[in-house]
C-alpha cells in the first residue's frame, strides 16, 4: 500500500495500474516514477510479479554464533529490507540473512556457494538512474567500505608469539663474578705461613682445606650457585636475584668459618714461642674480600624484594620452612654430653680461643637464620631463591660431616660444644634437611602455578 501506486478495476482482471498524472494542483506528493519501472511490477502489463522463494538455508553450523549485523533490517525470513546486492532482476527482495553468511569468517565455508562475497552488507537505499529506472547493480554508497575478503573472528586470530626477555648484564652478575673470583683465589692460594713454633702440626703453610677438608668444595658449590642465580636474574627471573643474595650470604658465612679457623691456628701458634712468625698471606685477604662482596650481593639483592606479579607461595609450606630454619640454627648451639652451653661464647678453663672464632660461628648462623626465615615468610619467588641460596653451603657442610666423606670435615658452625666431636647434632641434620625439603616442595608448587 506504500509502493507509490493505487488500485483500479480494469475491464478484465484486477491489476495494478500506474497512477494518473493529475494536472490540477493537489496537496499530494508527485509520484517519482511509473509503477512499470518498479522491480515489483511487470514493465509491460504492470501486474504484480510473484516473489520467488528464497534459496534454501545452508545446514546449521553448531560452532557458528548468530550475530546481528551492524546495519539493515531485523533478521528472519520474510522481513523487508534493502535489496540484496546479489539480486539479478526485478522482484528479488532477499534479506541478507537469507542469502549470505552472518559472520565474515563463514565466507570460507558455505557462504561463497550461496551468495557472491562482494560485500557483507546491502546498499542502504535503492538507486535509480536519471530516467527513473531501477539500477539493479546494487551500487554501494560512497561512505560504505566494502568487505575485501574473509576476516577471521577476533578469537580466531592467533596471538603473535611473544619473544623471550632478552638477557641483560645486571650489577648482581658482576658482583657474583667478583665474589667467585675472590673465593677461588682464597681456595688455591696460601692463607697462613707459620714458622718458629717448633711444633710440626703448626709450622708451615696453611691452605683452606687444612682448616676443614670439606671447605673447598663447599665454597665452589656456593660460588657456582651465586653465578647461576645472577644469570637467571639477568634473564628476567626474580627468583634469581634471591638466589644470588642467599648464596652471597652463605659465601660470607663460609668465609667467616674459614677465617675463624685460621685465627684459631694463629692463637695456638703465638704462645708457643717468642720468635714465632705468623703471616696472613694472599689467600687470607682474598677470603676476606670474597666475604665482603658476598654481603654486598646480599644487600643489593634485597633491593629486588618486590612483587613479581604472580601468585604467592603456599603459606603453610613457608611457615614450615621457617620453623625448620630455626631448628637448623639452634642445632649447633646445643651442648653435647656434659658440656656447658656457655662454651658457645667463651673458652673452656685452661684454653684461650680467640674471640673472632666465636664471632665467626654466630655470623654463619645469623646469616642462615636471615635467609631462611625471611626468605620463606616472604612467600614470594624471590624469598624462595633467598632461602635456597642461603642453605646450599650449610647443606653441604652438614652432609659431608654427618657421613664423614672427607678426613677432617667440619659441620655447620664448626660443631657443638665442647667441640671435641665435630659430627653434626641430630637437630642440625633434621633442620637443614627439612629446609631443603620444603624449599623443593615450594619450588615444585611454584612451577605448577606458572603453567
């Protein structure tokens, strides 16, 4: 009823005729074109043409999502809308949802068989030429940008591969290399030169393994751990910074024990004779430098105690690891047999042990306590690296001393009062073992969370 034509009864059958052109003035709007030129009417008789049935729908796609087009009439068969661009003649008023795909990615499948993939949207208005004839080519308005080809849905577009973080040389790596180099010099160079005591067990050159046959390997393991942590930190792993700090603290504790043992020899040699010559050689000062650089690595590493943007570690595992650390630190302080607990900080009657020797024991235990308790209770990957790095040296000393793998091994903090038997206390063995165990458990859980 709104096509611009009116009905009249001819002499034969009821038909649609073009409107009469009235010459008189009227309030009606003029007809733009004759109905014969409209695609719904036959150009000769003016009769209403039959609308051809739409093409059959393609088989349903279970994975497809029916999304409403951005423009056009509501979806559904029989709904009126702009003519489809695939129309080949008058009378074809297919809705785009009936003859075209609902999503650009469907053009890769059955859409090309149903309708040409010239554009996904019909023109916004019908086009007429100057003579009033309908232009069946379906020209698209100038503001319309045709679809150039199949475009995948956003969730079908593969994400570009992310390049792994580039390795960067960071200050912790330089510090770790310097500490390892100083430690190696202390391992191979002469530490003390004692002469004039007349005691064969004291005179001569002293090297690191003369103070404890498991000290050299303990230093190597600690230095290697320190460098590996620095490399991991340079690759972008925050736990690597913690590993450097923990290994640096362990290296400083290892140096403290070695220096304490050296001062014990010096204290035994000096009262032996007035003409005793004791020289602290290159290895002694190299160890002092290695311990100082290890502490610097610890302090620099603590500046990286930030949030890595990942989920924290299991708090129960962290609490158990901290408790194991406390047990490992208390273990070397427990007296053996009838020894007095005061022997942890004072000499037995009739002996004179240097104060630096007692200080060295507490330095190693204090650094282990710091790395273990603070590292575990931080509940982050940095703290996990700090706890594991701080336990490496203590674990090696306890393992070799408990199993007597070398001739004269020393344990964590050298031993227990009265220091005649240097085999580690059972509390020390259990504490250090549980520290390493909970460290491995926390590491496994962190790896699972990262997947």
